[in-house]
C-alpha cells in the first residue's frame, strides 16, 4: 500500500505572501538618482518621515525593507520596531510578520512563541490568510498555545477558503487523519486537489495516492497524472511510484524502460530523502538493479507518455 504524506513537514512559518509581492514591487521602485535611493518618486528620507509621522503602511514597508535588507542594511531589530508600530495600528501584514520574527527569533529578537501566536491571532482575526495559516500551525503544534486540533482546523479552513495553498494541504491531511474533524477521504482529496492545482508537490503526491489506492475513486490514470506532476518537481516518492506504475502497467502502457527512467530519477535524488524514507531508498536501489539486470534501459524511455 502506498503511504500518504503527513502534515506540512517543513514546519516553517510564512510571511504574508502579498508581502513578498509588495517587496518585489518595492524593489522595482528603488532607483539611484545622484547617489540617493528613490522610492516611488520619494527619497528614502521622505519615506522614513512618513513612517515617523505615523503612517502605518509606511511603517510596515520600512519594516519589510529592514527585514530583507532592501535599500538599508538588514536589521531585524529595526524591522520588528517598525512592524510593531504598524501592528499596533492594526496593519494585518505587519502583525503577521512581527509574529514570524518572534516565532523564529531572528537577529537579536528572543524567540517567543506566545508573542508569535498573539500577533498571528491579531492578523488572523482581520481575515489575513497567511496569519490564519500560521495561527493554525501554532495550534497544530502547540507553539505558544495549547495544542488544539479543532482550533487548528478552524484557522486552516479560514485560510484555505481564501486559497492559501499550505492551509489547503494541511486541511487535507486533517481530513485524512481525522484530526479536529471526522476522518473523510473525500474531503481530504478535495483539499489536496485544491493545493495540487496550485502546484503544491506534497498535495499532488497525496492526491495520486488517493486515486491509486481508491480512497475516493480508484483511478490509475488520475494517479499517474498526479504522480507525474509531483515527480517532475523532483519528489522522490512520486518518481518511485510513477516508475511502479510503468513497471506494472497501472494507468499507463506497461513500459520497463520508462519505469527504469523514473527509478533512476528517484535514485539520483535519494540523498534528499528524510530519515523515514530509508526503506524507500532501499526499494529504489533494488528496482534500478533489477530493471537493468532484466535488460531495460532508460535511454529508450518514453517519458512524455
């Protein structure tokens, strides 16, 4: 039986996705004129003055600059100072990013999960999707709050309904495992699909497993489709499973050469497997040796079929 992948294993908390977009826009607006940095037609000193005057958006943007070293030397203390100024005025993006600084203990800032959860909650309560996702992760892990899967599910759902891909994936795992909700494979597949369609590799892999094992509808063709999507992004388990499909003829024409191609792909990437994937590593080694011994060659693979 193929195995599902569990809750977001990276365990990384995210900055507001729009912040990154804003930052890219910000960078585009930085130009050098006579040795001065110009931002959106203003000098950096004008930009700072707006922040000092209490403009929350300017305070937030200045925090982004300090956090990322954009136009100024990177300084997490200054970033947190300006995020706090903006956060206290209700700027949801600043509240989320301040939570991240406390969560990770960047720079000279002491790691403080309670403060992180507090600021995530402030952003989440305003409907900020990344803040909702981060707060859900706090409840799922018990970081700064009492572990509570129902609360985690609540906030993941809020974020997922806004299209936040990590939350969609985690909500799928909750339905798959029965955490905070009644176990429901159909709902799990629904949310995995939402995330998979946005290119989230673990969701693509899990959706492939759902179809292969028949947790919703047994459909080898769909399984192959989603394994391929994940495999093309370098997912080792998906590469192995895709090789297995070609070897057995599940959802594709039986093709030992193409099976070997995907097994070899997985073998090349086995160094990035986590400790729990040792069994998979052994399987990959075995399959590559077996297919070669049988006379197959990846040079004859039909990788687009």
